[in-house]
């Protein structure tokens, strides 16, 4: 009789853990809405795929290291590992993944901007971020799962895995080329005009919040002050005028569209 009770208890416990495993709350950043299944033809890199119907997909929420970066010889660190891991995730699902679109639907290269999920409903980008194989990124309008993806990166960063095992954030003064950057520094001057809010970072970079995004940035900008340390990420471009010189402004510009891309460190 006692054995029957034990078996019944074990069975109930097993059912509980199975239910917990497949409960949406236990998934890695589940889809915020209905998805559709697509067939993958090949993996281009750690954040880009091509489907059998010819479409190219760009994953939302992650910027993986570049396999063929401009101005550099050879792939960036962990670029091959990111591509391989994405290939493993897709292969484990028989080459079929669930797609959830995000607007705007295409980027400037004509790639569809999407989230991808495995058969269990786990977000592929979050799994790559948790392995330290890319940086979290967000754009307005931010996806509903962006904070979850950000938390996946945070766990990898705390565990010092993947690209987080190497060098940490850079500095604005060390910038030498355009492209994605994760930077830390101190705020210098702050200006507001018709072009938005402009924050100088270490006399080398200007952070710009365009007018159309000022409302969502209001809580963060209310805390902005000269001397505050900040961490910022995004795509840096060279400003018109080339090298910075006194009276001509700073050389580099980073435009922000989502508050998740900026955080105060003190």
C-alpha cells in the first residue's frame, strides 16, 4: 500500500515537473503573439538566416559578431561560434522554426526583421544571448520580449561566458571606426534643440535622442547630468567634418531610439 502511495506521489510529482517544463512561463522569452512555421535553407551568420522561399531574415534583439567585418581582416571573436550555435538550434528542430514578425518588417538590406522560436517555444535570440554569442539590441518600437532578451544577456555577462569572457565595454575615445559599439564613459555637456537631446560622452562621442523618441526617454533624461557614468550601445557613425577639433564638435555620433540601449552606472 505504501509502495502504491509512493508510486502515485512520484507520478504526480513527475506530472508537475512536466507541466512546469512546458508551461509558457518556463520558456525562454516566449512569443508575444501568433507565430508561423518556416523552413530554413541556410545560416548566414549568428543573426541572419535564409529561408527556402528565398527570404532573408534578420533576428531582432541581438547583434552577433561579424563574420566578415568591414575594415578588419578575419571574423570578429565568437562570430564562428555564434553561427554554429544558431545552426545547431535550427538543426535540432529539423530545419523548421516558428517566426514572429516585428515592424518595420524589413531593414535597409531588405531582410525581414523577426523573432524565431524552437518547437518548445523558446526564443532563439535569447538562447544565443544567454550563451554570450551576441549583444542585446533594441529599437523603437521595442518588442514585448526585449526586456527578457536583455535579461538573457545579463546572465551571460554575470557568468562571463562567450564574448563576456574577454574585453568589456570600450570607451568613446578609443573609437576608430563606425559600427556597433558597447561603451562606458561620463556625460559632459547636455543640449536640447529642434534636433532632440544631445549628450556629449568623454569629448569624443555625441549621443542623440531624436524628437520623436523624447517621450519614452523622459525618465532617463531626467537623471542626466554632467559627470554621470553611463553605458550605451548602438551603431556609431562618423559625423560630418571628420576628425574632432575645438569648435567643430565631436567626431562620432550614436543615435538612440529605445531606452534599453542606455543605462546609468551611478
